[in-house]
């Protein structure tokens, strides 16, 4: 019988990746999160080109691996729309924003399927689900992401620095909640 051990801060990338995959995170989940973090950090530091490259990679991962209503796809579409707008590719930006709104509107489907982090209960094969109150909080969080997309699309301004919040509260445990938080908080931050 094997037991799960937390990954030590000095663990290698391979060890952290193996732990993440064992916890239900796919390579695509990890790659998307890494690209989004890199892009947000680059954007906040004023490196628009570096941010654009990482956001493009994140969007490619999201389109290939994430399903209908996945908030991470909406975040990637939003960030890529920002890039297109900055390049003065207004038609492409408009299309990306419209796609992001469709995904945010469908995010209730994804939220409904969210499950708490796996807890081993002896003799139980029952699938754990979140209570309706928790799902309501998750829906409010997705609404926050949609509002950030809407504000950017309408006013060409970034609402807040979700990156700072992400770096402060990023859950250590790999879970659907972490996926949702990343989607909402890793939308392009304000530049410093």
C-alpha cells in the first residue's frame, strides 16, 4: 500500500510532475497553468512579446485539451484577445472576446462537474461532489472572470492584479478549485 507524500519545496520538476499527475492533473493542466503564470509575470513586467508567446501556447493547450465551458479556455481566449487588440487586429480580438463569452456562459456545466480533492474513504466508491452553496461560490468566481473579460473588451482596461492574488493564495493541492482559480486570477494583470 502506497501513501501520498507532499512534494518537498526542493523536489525536482519530474517529482512535482509525477505527484501532480497522480493527483489527477494532466500534463495539459500543468502546461496551461505554467504558460499562464509565465505570461502574466511577463505582462506585468512590461514584456508584451514574452507574454504573447506564452498566452498563445496556453491557448493552444486549452483548445486541444479543455472541454466546453472550461473557464481556463475562456481565460486563454481573453488573454489572446488582449494580444490581438494591442496588435491592432480588431476583428480577431472581437472574435476571441465573443468566444470567451460563450465559454464563460457555459462554465456552469464545468462547475457542476467539479469534484472535491480525492479523499480516500475505506470501502467507499461514492463520487464526492460539492454542495450547492459551494457551487454557487464557484459560479460567482466564474462570474468574476467573465466580468474581467467584459471590462477588458468594453473599456480596454484590466480590472485588477489577479496575478498577485494567485501567487498569494494558489492552492497547494491540485484540484478543480485550483483550475478555476487559475482561470479567473491569471487573466492579464495590470502592469506595474
